[in-house]
């Protein structure tokens, strides 16, 4: 008799469908089993033989525990397997949820499966990993611990495409480092679909050839990162190369981490440089890899007041959470005597030179999901 598998997504917020569960669905259906995606704590339509529950960041552990306990109370004799990021980073804590099995790391058998998009008919994007892992060992990044170095590289992504989906969303942590990069880029250009490298591109690896490829893509936004001073020259050069290849600089979004090892004034310096180079700056607050509460950590160089100033400035002076390279905003930051004055709160009025709009992030179909891990290059 075939099994019926319940694929459970806990009741936490995310913009994206549960990719791991969708791949497991494809794998189970190949074995002759049936599957059901269960969301928001709902009761399955059919009694399952097995239950798989996924997880996201460690700070979203409570909805995961609630799901485990709920489904265990409904089906006490059915095995529950818990996987995902939280389970991989904190397996002992995850085991205390009551799950029978905690899966750590990637599910290698399911990794090669195309997601079962039939479970999410409202979704219209191809979510793709052309590779896993990253060779950088950034101390703030979960990727080396969960996926290791660059691995599982694909020479082609065409077999991973849904026949009716019209968008490409890459979740690779460092696609520029993979050996089949050029093959993948040529396929992207041939497919002629809008593309988003959602986890960002490593500016240090963005050479002239890569910039030429990117300039030929339908790419509404290019994502880079500037987390440490030693990334300065590479980032500046990458922005220039992209601009030379037809990418509007205001559609280059640079993530700038704060609350890590830098001081507030160091962060301000990076923000000013990004804006002066013509790109948009998106501040990203550092969260410790194993934290159980979001925004609880305050580094030794910051205060809660200063962290709140950044958050409020993003809402009042920013646009879609980002700081655009508007002259008025640049002047405010440049003329300020340090961080506290720069982030003093008041709305910024655009000048005539600020007439070119920033791409509206909140309506961009592949907006960065802050509930998903980002490998800050």
C-alpha cells in the first residue's frame, strides 16, 4: 500500500514557498506515494503515513515546536521528521520539540528533484539552485555549516524549469564561484526570462566577462554586499563594471551589514560610499547564527537606541527599506558630524536631480526575503 505524506510548513512568515518540502514531494511521488502540503496549522485532508516538517531561521523555532506538538497530538503513532535550517543549526534544541527524527543538512536525494509546484499553483517563479555551498568562510554566515564548500554544481538548469513559469530566481550562495557559471549565464540569456540572483553576487568575482553576461540579462535588480572594509575596492569596481554594461546603478542594491564588528561610524562610512557610487544601500542587521530571539543581540559597539535609529531611518528616509542615492540624502549623511547626527530622523525631500526613481522594492516580484538566510559576501 502506498504512503500518504504530509508536508508541513509551520506558521511563520516567508514570501517564498517551502522549497525543500516541494522537492520532497517530487521524490515521494516518484516512489509512488501521495503528498499533501499543509500550512497554517490546518488538519490534513487525509491521514498521513509520514509527516515532514520544515524550519527556517533559529529565531522562528516556536512555530516549529507548535507544529510538531500539534501533529504529534493528532497522530501520536506517526513518525515526524523535522528538517530545514533551524534543525540543522540547533539539532539538540530541535529534538526537544518532540520530533522523532531531526534531519541535519541537505537531503541529497531530493536535492536533484524539480520542486513539485503543483502544491503551490499560485506561485509563478522557477526557484533554482545551480550550486550549493560557498568557498568563502564568512564568520557571520550559516552556509559553510549547513552546505559546506561549493558543491552539487549543475552544467544546465533547463531540466529544473516549470513549463509555465516565466521567472528565474536563483538561491545559489555564490553562483559566480561555480565552474559552470558561464554555461548557466548563457542559458539565462537564451531563456530571456526576468532573473534574480536572490542571495547576491560576490563583487570580488564579478569580472568583465560576468558583467557582460549580466548586462545581457533581463535583470530588474543586481544584489551585492559591502560588509567589511576589505571589500571596498572590489565592490566599487563591480558597480562600475555593471554600469558600463547597461545596468542602471540605482538598480544595484548593496546590502550593508551592521551590528557586527564595525562601529556605527564605520557603518555610516560604508553607507556614504555606496550612495556616492550611485547604488542603493539596504542595511541588514546582523543576527547571530544560533540566536533564539530575533533582534536580541546588540554588539559591543552599538546601543539599542542606535540600532532603532537605523530601523526608523529605513522607514522614514528610505524607500522600500533601502537608502536610494538621492542627492538630498547623500548631503544629509555627508554633512553630519557622525552617526547620531546622520541618522537623526526627518523626511528627505528629493531634489530635481533625484527625479530618476528607485525600483520600488515592495512591488518587485522577487524582493529579498529577510526571513530567508542570506550569504553576505
